[in-house]
């Protein structure tokens, strides 16, 4: 039987996941089980990525996927990847802010990006390591790629948390809620109720301002609430899901509009930093940054968030010179 050209499968994409910890291994699992890509999982700890890979490979039959997974400590094995997702680094401990992590994780992100890109020069990068906006900037500079090809995962997660809390409050499925959160992935993030709808209805028409303020607060502390409960490590199921949404948008060229950390060069009056804004995400990375019209209060909140990211960034730029 002759297959038409359209019916011929392209070779599967390959995604390198750097960091075989909680987020990295959960992301690898989702990529495989969604049949999205072959995965190479790399970590600095000997045996860890190999063990996780073997475990995940043994689930292939039960899960009914036919994607491959390799665990390694050698970047050569990651060569020719289409996408590199950086999850390497330390997670936050209770009482530790994202800023405390900047120096340690900054070194790790710069080093891992350089090594991964040396063997996969055509790859795009998704950064997951915190503090996210600063790490995304460092990854971009270390990669020497056009900024469109380096993005950070935070807005999808923050919006998913806001979506979840609103859906619980109103007793609707989360899919009914379309939530929008801008700004840095930190306490100063900017959830936007005006751009958040439930079944198409602006959420402000369904919830009182006080209740909405409480849900916004819980969203801002979404990661910290989980850190407090777990006592060791941070959230990873929802972060891995959010990263998977972004991988899919890129590999399948979905051109979805998602909030993510992108490089700003004048948009929203902000210049030369990574910050969460709505973007159209496709095969080439960020195809477009959408500029929402913000009220004076929203714009001021975004500027405050940006100033805090810039300040953290100043202390980390020297890491690029090593
Ligand atoms: N190269 C490769 N892997 C590294 C390196 C390095 N230089 N340094 C650390 N790692 C690995 C660790 O060995 C560990 O397996 O990164 C992994 C991190 O995993 P976890 O400690 O389980 O952390 P996780 O919960 O996965 O979070 C990772 O994502 O959401 C963010 O805040 C979170 O920054 C953190 C990151």
C-alpha cells in the first residue's frame, strides 16, 4: 500500500531534559506517555538518570507508548535534540526565597545550557529552574541564541494555579476557567482578573473583590504553600505539566497563546529582561509577544515585578563572565 506523503510519520522529536530530579523525571514521564518525543534525561549524579530512564522504559508496555528514553551523565548522548528543558538546580527549602537560589542555580543553568547547546545547536530551550525569570535570562545569554528560542516556564503554572482555585470556588471544571497571570514568577506576580474568564464571563462578575483578592493571594503563594506541606523539596506535578504544555506547543507548532517568560525589548515599557507575558508559541519559539492594554494599576504592578527581577538579575550577571 502506498502511503501518501501526508501519512508518512516524521521521525519523532528528541527532547533533552536536564535534571533527573522530581520535575525532570515527571516531565520525562509526561513526554513519553503523551507520545510527544523521545527523551534523553541527563543529570550530574551518576546512576540517577539511568535508573529513572530504566524505570520509565519498563512502563512503556502498560502505558502503550512507543517513545524511547535514555538516561545519561554525558552530553554527547543528548546530541541533535530539538528542544532542551532545563530543570537542573536546587529546589527551594522551607523559609528560603527564590532569590536565595540565584547564585547556585545560576551557575548550574549557565553550565548546563552551554554543554547542551554545544551538541544540539539547533535546539530551543525551555527553562524551569528557579528563580525563573533570572534563570531564563542567564540561559538566553549563555546560549547565544536569538531570544525567541529561549523561554521560561512560569506563567502557565501560575495561571493553572489561579484557574484551579477559581474553579474550586465556583464549582466548575478547571477547563471552564481561562486565567491570565503576568509578571515575574514570584510574590510580585500579576494575576489579571480582567483577562480571566469563566465560561467566557469575566471572573469579576462572578466573585466579590474580597474573595478574588484571597484567591490571588493564594496563587501568589502557590509554590510556597506546597513547600510548607512537603517540608522537603517543592512542587513538581503541576510544574512538569506546565512545561509539557509548552513542549507540545513548540514541537507540534500549535501557536498557542500562553503566558511565559520571554525576552522583552520595549514591550510593556520594559527592556532587556525576561518576564511573564502572553506569547504565541510555535515551532520557532516565541512568534509574537502580545501587548495587553493594562490599567495604570496593572501596569504599575507589572513594573514593580519587573524591577524586582531586574534587581535580582544585576547580582547574577557576573556569573556569565566565568
Ligand atoms: N547538571 C545536571 N543536573 C544537575 C546539576 C548539573 N550541574 N546540578 C544539579 N542537578 C540535578 C540534581 O542532581 C537533581 O537530580 O538537578 C536535579 C534537581 O532535582 P530536584 O532536587 O528533585 O529538584 P526539582 O524539584 O526537580 O526542581 C528543579 O525546578 O521548579 C524548579 O524550583 C525548582 O529550581 C528547581 C527545579
